[in-house]
C-alpha cells in the first residue's frame, strides 16, 4: 500500500532526502521550503539562512514547523538564547553556524518529528526593510504505513 507522497512521487514506506531550492525571501514574505503529505517521520533536518542583500541589522526570520496542520513557530535567533541557557545534555536543535558578522546562520534538528497527515517547514522573514535572506533546507523523511 502507498503511505504518502514525497515531492509528488508516491512511495511505500521508504525514506527520502528532500532538498529545497535556494530561495530568496523578502521582508514580510512566508515561503514553504519542505512539504510532505502522508504519515511519517522527519529523521533529520538542516536549515541554512544567509543575507543576500541588506544592511548591518538584517532583522530575523520565523520558522514554522507545521505538523498535521498545527503551526509551531519559533524565532530563529531565539535558538542561540536557548543553547546558552541549556543545562540538559540533549537539545532538539544544534547550531551548525551562527555568524552575525558574516550574516550566516544554520541549525540541525537532533530529534525526530512524527506526523500523521502532513509536515511543512515554512520560513517567514521578519527582516528589516531592504534586507533579503536566502534560505535552504534538507530533510530526511521516512513515510510510515
């Protein structure tokens, strides 16, 4: 039986790496980087964001993890605040790059995300005017029967 759709290809109980296009995102825009229909699990996810055009105070972005239609949003820069305050040994995220001077940021997801009907990763730019970010994401998705 077919259990879901990855990139419009029906796949029975298999894993696939999804790579989003490198996407420019203007202030105030929200774009979907990854979208999966069906039940499954995000086994791994990497996200990267960098300044394409803009000034010294670029602003920020909001990440939307939409799991089964429920939007779990977080501000990207808050990840750094969380890591500085953590005392436990297992964090759901790891910063892969955090360089304000170069305008280059990224993270990896360390814990799986299960979904029953759909998963989306969306990015909303809350950047200052005239600042454009480029964003890219990779995800390892396993569809479940």
